C-alpha cells in the first residue's frame, strides 16, 4: 500500500501503531446517538430534570454548560472500589361514604343502617380486590427481580448475592447473557483489550449491540489478579441514561470516565464471556429506576364529561332536596298543631301507658333533617355502579382488542397490548395523529436488498491497478470500517459453514456493512484496538487508532486506521450537508459535481443519503491529533465539546470517494391507511429526522402529499426570518381558503376545505417553539390538511403535540417505537407504541352515556311520592330493592351491550372512513342528548308514578304493593329503553337484558316472602289481579312511546351517516347515490376551542 511520506514515520509512531491496546487509556468514546440525529434536549443533575424546553437550541446550550462544570466534592459521589463500607381516589366514593354516615344517625335513618353501607362496601370490595391483585402482581414481579443473584467479590472470592443487597463500591462479575444488576463502571472483561458488548433492549428499546470499554490500567490489574484499591468520583444519581461523567484515581493516576465506561442496570452482556465492574449506583438510584416513573395518568374525554354531568346531576339532586325541605317547612307551619294526630309523621310512645310527646326538634332543625334525609332517599341519582360498569366495559373491550388476530404480528410474535384501560373510548374521537415516519423500521420497514453491479464488482477486485480501482477500494473499505458494527459468527447445521450477522446501532449501518460484504469487503472481527476485514478472500488487519462517533452537531463520524506499512488514513462518512463543507473542492471537481447531482436525484426518490470521504495523515498530523485527543478525552471540564472540536479539526480537506443511498420500503397498506385517515377527517402530522427532500418524497409515495396540494415550506435559521415566513405563509393560506370557498360554493358546500401541506424543519422549530411564534404556527397548521416536520429532535416532537393540545380540545394520538418517541407518546392523549406491523383497524367508541340516566327515573318517582306523603321522606320502594337497583337489576345489560354491541361491521368502517367523523362530532354523546334524555326521563317518571296512582285511587292496596309495581315498571322500562338502542343482538345480550328483568321479579318475590321485611307477601297479593298487569303493560308503552316516535322520525327523515350505512349494510344499496357510494356528511374542521 502506498503512503505519502513513509520516511516521516518515527519509531515512536510505529510502536504506537503496533500496540493498539496501549491507547485504550487515552480513548474515551462519546455517548452514542444511535444515528438518529439525537439532540440533548434535557439536561440532568442530581436534583432531577430541569423544566423541559422544546426548542433544542436552549437545551443544547444548557447541555454544553453542564459539561463545563467540574464535579466538586459536594456534588460528587465518592465510590471506594471493593470497600462498600466507606461509600456514601374518586369523588363518587366519598359521596356514598357521606350517605352511609348520615344514615347511621337515628334522626336520619331512612333505610336500615346495614343496607346503607352495603353499596359502598360492595364498591370498595371490588376496588380493593382489583387493586390488591395488581399490587400482588407488582410485588411478585419486584420480588423476583430483587432476589435475582449475582456474583460479588467478598474477601477475595466471588459469592452469590441478591440484587437488592448489592452495595455501592462492591465488585461484581457478570457472565455472558446475564442481566446487569446495577449501574457499574467496567474494570475488566474477557477481551484482552477490555471491550464488552451489551444489549440495551430493556433500557431504550434498541436490540443492537453497543460497545463498552474498561480502562487498560484496570484491565491489566485484574488479569494479574492484584487487589484493586481505587477511588471513583462521579456525578450523583440522575436520570440521564446517555451520559456519565467521572474519574478514577488508581496508583496515583487520574483516569477519566465517560458513558462508554459504564454499563446500566437492565442491560445484558452479549458476545463477551465475562465482565467485572464496580457498582456506582444501586437499587432505586440506578438510572433505569430513576427513569421508571410509570405510564402517565390519562383520563378519557368521556370520563371527564361524565364527571361534569355528575356534578350537574348533583345540583339537580340538591334542587330536589331543597324543594322537598322548603315544602316540608311550609307544611310544618300549617300543620304544627296536628302533628300528634298524624301517626305516619311521628309515632307516639304509649308503651308505658303514659302518652309521651313526639320528638320535635324545632322548625329549623326539622328542615335541616328533611334536607339530609332527602339526600339519603334520592342518593341513587348518582349510581355507585357507574364507575364499576365503565371499568368492566373497558376490560371487555380490551380483551377483544388483544384477541384480535388482525392485531397480531407473526414476524415478531407480538400481540396487541392495552396498557391504559381508561382511554379506550378516546380511540373513536381522534382528530390529530402524530407519527414518526420510520418508527424503528416498523411502519416503514427497511427491506435490505443488495443488487451487485458486475462492473463495479470487477473494479473493486482490480485493487490498485488504476486510480478508479483505488477509489473504489477505499470506498468499500470505508463502508466496512467506518461504523460501530459488531460481527457475530453464527453456527449452521453444516459445521463447515458459518454465517456472519452484523449487529449495529442503526439499520443504515447494517445495510452499508452488508453492501460492503457483497462487494467483497467483509468485516469479520472487531475489537477495541483493531478490526479484521476479509477483502476478496484475504484477511487484512487494520489498527483502529481513533474513532469519532456520530453526533448531531457534526452529523458525521470518522475512524483513523493504521496500515501494516505504518501509513495512516482517515475515513469519514456523514450527511451530505455536513460532508460537502469539509470536502477539498480543488480535488476531483467533476466527481464532486456528479455526486451532488446523484444526491439530489436520490433524495427526490425518497432515499436516505450519506457521503463518504477520506484523506491520508502524515506522522506530524497524527501525533498532533493524538495529543489533542488524549487531552480532550481525559479532561474533566468540557470534555464533550473538546472532543467535538478535535474531530472537527481533523475532518477537513477530504477527498470525496462517493455517496450511498438507502431506500425505505413502504409496508403493505401504508398509503391506503393514510388515505383512509385523511378521508376520516383525521389530520396526519409526520415528525421525522430525515432531510427535507427525503421526507417530501416519502410523503408522496405514502399518499400523505398529493400533486394538487399547495406546499408551504418553512426553513429558516433565525427568529426574524421565521417570523416573516410565518406571516407570508398565513397570507397565502388565507388566499387559498378564500379560493376554496369560492370553488366549493356552487356545489352547495358550506364547508371550506383546503389542500395545504405545511413542511417545516427542526431548525425553524428551534425559534418557534417556546416563543410568541407558537400561536402563528398553530394558526397556520390548523389550516393545513398535512403537516410534515423534518429534521426534528425528540423533545421537539413533544413540543409539537403540546402546541396542538394547548390550543384545541381535539383528541391527539401519537405513534412511536420507544426511546426517541417516549416524550411525544406521553404528551398525546393516546399513545401507541409500535411492536410489529401497523394495525389498520379504527375502533369506534361505544355508547356508555345512556346507562347512567336510568337512575334518574327512580329518583323522580321517589320525589313524586314524597310530594303526596306530607314530605316525610317515607319510601314505597323496599330499601333492599333500592340497593339492588343499580347493582343487580340494571347494571349487567349496560355492561354487556357496552362490550358486545357495535354500530357497523369492520368491513363497512374500512370501506367508508368518513364514518369515523361521528366520533369526532360527538354524535352519540353530547350535552344536547344529555338534556333531551333528562326530559325523556321526566316524562317516564310521571307515567310510572301517576298511572298506578290513578289506577288504584280509592282502593285498599298497600304502599308496598305500589312500590313493587313501580320497581318492576322502572326495571322493565329502562331495559327496553336500552334494547331500543342495541344494534346487533346475540344470545349474550338477550340473556343479560331479559335475564335482568326475570332476576328483578325473582328478587322482589324473595324480598316480599321474608316476614321480617316490610311489605310481607305484597307482590303475591297484587300480582294476582288483572289490574296489576294492565298497569305494568300500560306504563311501559306510555313511557317509551314518545322516545320510539322521535327515534323513528329522526332515523327515517333525518338519518345520520351511521344509520344510512347500517341500512345499506342490512338491506343492500339503499339510499346510495348513483355512483354506488353512500353520501356522507362533509367533514369540516371546527374552530379551535
């Protein structure tokens, strides 16, 4: 191999090159960014994270200032190696509890004291069993985890010790494929050069192997079996899993420690026989535990609205109680002298033969007691079973979602998981979808296919026979060497054949390594000091003299290789924007122009591009680099910034070798899914780290962007430019909306639909987020049907979601694959983590609304009765029937219908995505329906109460018999009411609905058959007459007739989209237009709320 100036290589230089292991103490690798344009948006210290800023500029500056701080003794943790001794609930529950307490007072004891406690006891028992089971599962999991065993050095020997008993400062030994029990600094590994390979799947979701290194000074000590005595000074426990800063004092030397020297709890040791480390963070102090804050608490929109309506029902309850107490006060004033003659008001005590006066507490106290007794009698206005019913419905829905075979991915053997049961119904009301374009290769799954060009392969084999062959040789050598790929040798059934599997930190690295192997440059071994590449059947060893990993500022990585002839070469690869600025434009001008043209065409096709370059280093350049690199890697102040500066200084004047382009193959169904989402009125925002041209091309291929859309591109590098561009874009959008309005008016459409696509880059977002420009961006984005954000950092994704959530009441959903998307997923109303292929099934929200109003009928019946009984709060309905009403008589049908009933088939929903708009418009549950239902309830209560009153007026029938008639009427009526709304009947719904009616008859008969209860044998006397059954039939018909008529008129003359589709599904193409398509309501975007 040729070198520029071989005579300049000194003997020291040669010895340094041939002894790569001696350089490990000087090398400190920066924390990896996984090739995903990661940006340090949040800085961490021992007191927790600082307030989150979504604009990455401010965050970066904070991260930089953090690196400038030296760890003082007050802010540091001191770890003495091998010397651990020297090392440092719901409103409704409260409501029923108050009811139970009030009923224990003798003056207010309307029901039996035991009966009043039973509903609360039942709810608390169910809740306690559920919580106890969850706590038991969590405790069992924690116990298994904490009692796992690890080998700890004790008195010179390794002994097994439980994870929970490991202390800071102890030395731990981990074998291959074992999990790491704590955060420890590597001291030694089975590899002579001190390298260890770990898998961080449980930590950040990445399955690729990462390299960690032990310092050479500690590596040699443990190989020589010396007792280790040292001191580690590091930062106090914090949540930053990507950073670590500290130093180690050993034998009078101070060694710098970075993120490449620490292995975190939750990782697994791979491809390494064993590793030794000293614990620096244990138990709750580990970075994994500090980050495991659990899933964010989210409440569904339905539950929020239901709570507000429960408050309205509470005011209605107070109003009823106030009316009752006021009427009672007036009655007491008028009949005060007659109270002794009214036995149903206060019974006189004549047991001793002497007549005692009734207990009268005074006019004011009697009003207060009447009010409190009214609260007790009318308590069923707020059903205690409502929350339990909702939880059971959600559990049932989650069961069917989990068991859905279409949500199962065979390739990864992963099922659908429902981790937040309380937001199921929100899936039917989503207005905004935020998604990463790549989602870790799941939504856009990379299909790596290397098509070998025969001519190029021949040139690669020709080696140095010509200049073109030499460039091709260097190009493929750069692809094979300039990466962090770990080659794994895999055995096959044929002992003579072995396969190589490349484990890399990004799919792109793997694809490029496989491409190099396809052209004869096969990476077969990597250690911390050298790599071995099989070049057309011959193995060549190259010393790795230096490695600058990718970071989001430079947007490139580089490796310095030492050849056998003592020559040194620098290979660099990176994004075209960063590489073209460091290419020597005086060399190969034609090649540079041709490469730029190819890059443009590749980006237009939606390919991800990289540029490859290299240059020779002479001895003086290398020694200067080595000196500055060693100083930077051992610095305690500003280490990251210094290493970045060293890399920038060496990565210049490069000779361009070529460019690469990688295609993301769209998964089957992605374009159709996006088109369906748009048809459903859902706005899709794509947030990606790709360059603008690539993102736009992917947008076209996925049908996110169309040719008839007006594109607004925001790309600025300062605040004022962003402001001007935003204002210009707003003016353009207004003109577009005006043109759309004029165009749509002749067609009779009152809705203005725009076809504007907003494309904005991460640099512009730096100046927009967390500033006064946010409002202008939202105004612009709300007028666009598509928003495409490229080159965005992880926290910027969360900032974009927050931008929408703060300014609109619309529901948001975020889709991601883990580490980079966690903040976005947690910020959205609904978060979806991709594991396997993307599901295309939209879940329509079930109607839970009407179940809660069934109790208002019973309350109003009791209220009418109070008005006819001198406001004494006596009840005709047995206290046991009142208690069983919400728990047994009417609860089960609502739960079963909520789980099993559905408006339309999956086939129809997928065929007509516009049907999803019903959930966005809240057609099945809104305030208008709430008050209409309350009005219907008022009518039903009047019929239920007054029909038997007039029918039995003047008869000798007792109160208990009338109460049984009321109970049966209400139960039959509310179940028929629910049955009128059922769309798809099956035997389970039939059994629950009619079974509840039968169960009510049985319970009423059993209660009346017990002599100790009031109303003994009442139902048997009354039910033997024809008048009883006539009243029962008449009540049900009269009460439900208005609702039936309104329902018929509304559905026949004013049908909505779902009702029309239901007819078409049941009877064929009924009410469809001439084109065979169902006419849907247009989906318009309402104003921000």
